[in-house]
C-alpha cells in the first residue's frame, strides 16, 4: 500500500517496520553495555563505568520513546491489538502507584492510591494498556508537582464505567497551555527530568490508549492549587462475561 492509497495506514505500517529495525541495534547497544558493566571485557575504571551508565540510560530512554510513539500512532489508527482478560483493578492501581512512589518520595511528595468499595473485584480489559495509561498520568503528575501530593482514586460509576481521577497539587495549567496538553512531544516551558522517555508523549499516549479501549480522558479541573485528570472506561465485570 502506498501513502497515496491510505496515508495513515501506510504510515502505521512504516512505523511498525521502523520500530523493529530500530529495536535491533538499540538492544544490541544495551546488551553490549550490560556486558561491559559486568566486566566481560575486563574491569572498568570509574570513568568508564560512568560512560557505560550513560549508554544504558539513554538507550533505554530511546527504546521507551520509540515504543510510546509507535503505540500512540497505532492506538489512534485503530491498529492496536487489545486483550480482554480478567484483572484485579485494586492490584493494578496499587502496582502502578508503587512504580512511581520512589520518584515522588525523592521529591518530597506523598503519593496516595485508593479504590472505592463499589469497584468490582474483577474486571475485563487489557491490563497492560490500562497500566500504561495510569503510569503515564502518574509520571506526568509527579513530574510537574513541586510540593504536596499526588492522589489517584478509582471508582465505579452508575453507568458501569471504571473511572480514575488523578489529582495533584502542582501550579495548575494555564489557558495558553490547555490546547496543547495532548499534543505529542509538547512539554511546555517546564521540562522536568523523569525516569521515562521524557519526550512529551505521556498524556497523548494515555488518551490514545483510553480512546482505543472505548473510553475518554480529560482535564477535569485546574487552578493554582493543582489539577485533576479523569478517565472513564466502559469495562465489564469479569463474572458477567
């Protein structure tokens, strides 16, 4: 298929091939750096160890950036394969929060995660995609919050939707920034360093994944006291399947 026939579908196909072709050399760099770190090519000096650390860190960042970008494009194109399997929503929420807590703690932030009593014990959905969406929101909130807390709360609505609110105590989002929040690679004036791809793909990825699962993600409120993002997902109870 040519770009003229179906530009978006052709682009997705090109990106899929590019992703494969780029992962091979990046994984080779990472495995070689790992062997260097382990002393397989003789012990490293302290300066060499720092250089290897930089190789590993930046190669991992490139892989994460590539994966986030391709997943966002595929989700927006309706080309993302999603699973429908039972999962524990409480365990998913806590596991996602646990990955971000060390970073938040280093900044002096408190990270809360809770699930309402009305949420079913088991739901059907793609656990990996759900986790990636929650992590993108958590990393974004922790990165842009200088002091205070980040709170994630999952609930079950009367319309049988799984809803997750992510509230922070950051500086808020200006009117000028709001139209760009979900634009890929847009990061605003602040550019905090976090242990992810850090390429401005977090919120676009989270929204693309939510919409691919039939849900929606929005900025619910924002002020000088903080912001709240909320996602809604029409998930089924596992026992009803």
